[in-house]
C-alpha cells in the first residue's frame, strides 16, 4: 500500500472508526504516516493540555471550597442574627 493510499484511508471517514477495533486501526495508520518529530510534538501538546486541565480542576476545587466556607458562615450568621 502506497503512502498516498494510506493517507486516503486515514482521511476518509468510515463507520468502522466507531468500533474499538476500527479506532485502534485508525490510530495505528495515523502513526504510520507521522514522522518521529510529529509524534513528539503531539505528545508535548497532549502533556500541555493535561497540565492545563489539572490546573483548571485544582482552581475550581479551590474556588468551590472558598464558596462553601462563605455560604456556611453566612448561614450561621443568619441563624445567630
């Protein structure tokens, strides 16, 4: 199979991509078409995304904890007031 045929196979949507085996095959075919440098760039982008998601999740947790504390103190003040 030529590189041109492989590229066409990878870029033409197929219902089989929705199955586990089809998705695995699609990923393997994409890997065959990428250079080592492109794979490293993809990994770096994935790592950056993971770090940003983790930071966002931690920020939301911290903000949520602050709001919970504020609402509890307001509720206690209202009960005592």
